[in-house]
C-alpha cells in the first residue's frame, strides 16, 4: 500500500527551485482576478525562481512564463508541494 503525504504551505514559504501545485487562492477578489489573468490559478504547477531581500516580491515560473508577484499575494496562495 502506498501512502501519499501531501505538504501544504504558502507560496512565499516555498524554497527557491522547489516545485508545487497551486491549490487555493485566498486573496481578495481583485487580486484573484489579476493573478488569474497572469495564469496563477488552482491546479497550475509553479516554481519559485528568485526571492528579493527584505521581504520584497518573488519571481515564479508557471506555464513557461516568468512573472513577479507581490509578497502579500504570495503569502495568500496555498500550494501543495510535490
């Protein structure tokens, strides 16, 4: 019998070069709309590429695109670590 342990955390907590699947967006409706237009939506695979120092924005890769999102948004995106 194979047991799968899923680890959930927020996108901002994910280490650089780690891959996860977006599970839930807990942002405001305006932020969810803006993030969805950039491809950030549940079920999408995401990788953290770079974090800026002192709690600034992070660069992520999803759907072969690199985007930068605010720390405040990344702290509200729940991901499932692979």
